[in-house]
C-alpha cells in the first residue's frame, strides 16, 4: 500500500517540478538553437537555389533575390537577438539562483509540513515571477525573428517542391523536347469517361511547350495489395497551342477532388480531357498557371532567359507544312518543334 503524501508536501513537490523546468530553460538555449537553425537555413539557400538551376529549373526567378533579402534582414537583426538572449538569460538565471535557495530550504522542511507551509506562498510567487520573465523574454525575442523564420521555411519548401518536379522529370520514361523546360508537375489521375475503375494514376507535367500525362503506378495488384507490376508510360502529350481552354472544377464529397477540364483543338488526340490533380495541389492554381504559360506571361519568371537565336528562330518559323502545305500550329513560348496536324510531319525551328 503506497504511503499517502501530505498535501503541503505535494504542493511543494509541484513547485519544485516547476522550478526544475524553469531551471532547464533559464539559459534560453531553445532560442539560441533557433538562431543557429535560421542562420544555417538562410546560409544554405544560395547553394540550394544554385543546385536547382544546375538541374535545369529556369523559373521562379524570385528565389535569388528572396535569398539575398532574407540574408540581409537576418544580418540586420541577428546581433540584437543574440544580445537579448545573453542579457535576458543572465537576468533569468539570477532569479533562478535565488529560487534555488528557497527550494533547498523547503526540501529540508519536508519532514515538518507545518513549517514548510509558511514557505510556500513566497516560493510560488517567486516562481510565478521567474516564469513570467522567461515567457516575456521568449515572446519579445521570437517576435524579432518569427517572420524571417516563416519566410525562410517557405522558401525551403518552395525549393523542395521544385526539386520534386525535377525528380519526376529525371525519372520520366520519355524524352523532353529540345529546350523544353519543366514548370510544374503534380500527382494526377486521368479520368477517362466510362473507365473510372481503371483510370491511370501518374504525373501531370506542365512545361513551356506541352502538357504531358505519364502513367506511373503499380498495376494488377491482387486485392489492391499484392503483386502487380510497375507501369510507366506516356498516355498523351499535348502541345500548348492545342489547348483551347482549361477549367478548374471541384467535385466529390465537400469538393475534395480538384479537377482540370481541358478543351483541345485541331490536331490533338482528344477533344476533351479531364484530370484530377492530387497531393494537395489546387486545380484553380494549375488552371491559372497553364493559362499564363499559354499566353506567354511566365517570361518574367525565368531566371535564365532563352537564347536570343532561339527566339529569332521561333519568330521566323514557317507557317506552312513543307510536306503537305497545310497550315502549321502556332509555336508557344520556347517550343522548338511542331507537328503538322494533317500529315504528321515534324517541323523543327
């Protein structure tokens, strides 16, 4: 049978537990660690951006400037934060040291609860004051870096997303066209009318020249769990000049399915295509970006501009097929080749 603890002793033990927690945080070491983390993250941004550029991602031109601004803002405030951590930590440790003497005195009185009781009000007030000092210091210091920390974390996430695009591109089962640059990629499902049970899952790519859906999944699994084989192949690739319109739509329970409805023009393999984008991707965002890419409104997002000779080649591209004389589709963005919708001849510029 366990020994019953006197209420006064239990109250003292609770105060001592609060003191132990306070003592462990008195140096504000968590804030020092956060400062080190932010410093490392901001310092690593230029190399991470350079790596993405080296892998061929030419968009998101804001990244370099954003990294420079973050570094400058952090240089402006870091010294002030480190000084505050030292000064506030010193004051807090002094308070904790005074409390330690009261804790030691109380520990010696645990055997005489009546005498211990008289010590508890002052001890509790002292701990309340020290805890308030700690919380106030943390709040003031966090207020100086919180926005920077949030913006840095957002930039890192943007780079992680870009590298995921590039990973999908590098793993693709098909070859990209000359000078074709990946802009976006997303997990997706091609919703074929009347074939919902076997609708292929894969990756939807938006480049500066095409929309491409590549099936990329394990098919033929028994009971949805066992066996099967990996299937990876292009289902369709649509030049952007064949996309007449794209409409975002939310379907399913509570609108949880983000759908893209494409209306395609002459020469496309289908007149209508519906794709569900997955993984938290929003169809409205994708529809807007596809529309911007088609209209040539993403040029200012390029950190690496197209070769001037390529631009001139596009401007002077032929409008008639060399084989059958049919009218060729208009080139989009940095597109370097097109297929005649009548005879299938490929014209390169």
